[in-house]
C-alpha cells in the first residue's frame, strides 16, 4: 500500500514511527510517498526517492506508451500511478483515495484501509494529514489542534488531487492511443470497422474508476 502524506517524515526511524505528528518541515504543502508492507504481521515502510532517473522514465514510456521527456524532472508519484493503474486493471479493482479523520494515527488509518480493501474491490490510497489529537492535549483543545492541522493541509490535498488528475489524463490518453493502434491494425482497410472495434476495446478496458472517501474531519480537509 502507498500512503501520500504531508506529515514530517524521519527516514532514520523504522516502521510506522517514520511518520511524524506535525506538517512537513518544508511546509504543509509538501507531499511525499511512503510504501507500506506488512510481512509477518509487522509494518515496514519505505520512503520513496522523490525524483525518477532518466532510465526509469524511459522504462515507463516504453511500458505505458507515454511520451515523457526523460531529461525533465519526474517524480515517484508517476511510477506509483502507473503501478496502481496496472494493478487495478489486472485485479479488476477500483482506486479509492481515503482521507482519514480526527485523532487517527497510522495504525488506525492502515487498519481501516485494509478493512475496506477486504470488503470491496478497491485499492486504497490513504492521504494522511498530521492528525494526532493534540498529543498530550485532550478534549476540545485536541479537536481544535487537529482542526488547525486539517486547515493547513487542504492545499496539500488539493495538490494531490491535481497530480491524480494529471496522471490519469496521461495514462488514459496513452492507453487510448494503444487501443486505437490495435483497432486500426486489425482493420487496416476498413476505417468504419476500426472505429467500431476501438469502441469495443474502450468499453472492455475502461472499467477502473477513481473514487474519494472522506471520514469525519477528513471532509473538512
């Protein structure tokens, strides 16, 4: 599972301890990706390198029919988007962005995400903002502390949505080009039949949807 977050991250720590309880030190709009696995029942985390190498971009171009400039800057989020869309198509699942609520730590968030995946045909991508209930503070003060963090996290979530939109457009455009090429190669001398075949291929292929679920104060974010 991949977690998108604007929390501060400590790469020197292990497991879920990598996630801090305050916004990223570069500012609350800073987004990072963390891969989370649970071999043997214990969570392990990997802070993804922010930028992709030229070789990685070239590989994504070849695999997904993209036309990205390998010399330009591209980020780990692009590779993850490609991976998730491939997984969703292969497993016949949908993508669900999950924005958690007040006073949720990472174990709560991941447990909820895993439960959702077990119940429904979705791949959950949690967006985790620094909700910690105020730490040592409780009651109304804790709620207000989290609400302040929620308020400053809204632009980070908006940036995430923007990336989702951009990657979805790039991948679906490339996929349509691939399907059109397949249709025309099957009916090289019959444009009408090629268009009909293209429509059939699109109908069979476009089964993955991208969805959003916000819980509690996640709606405020």
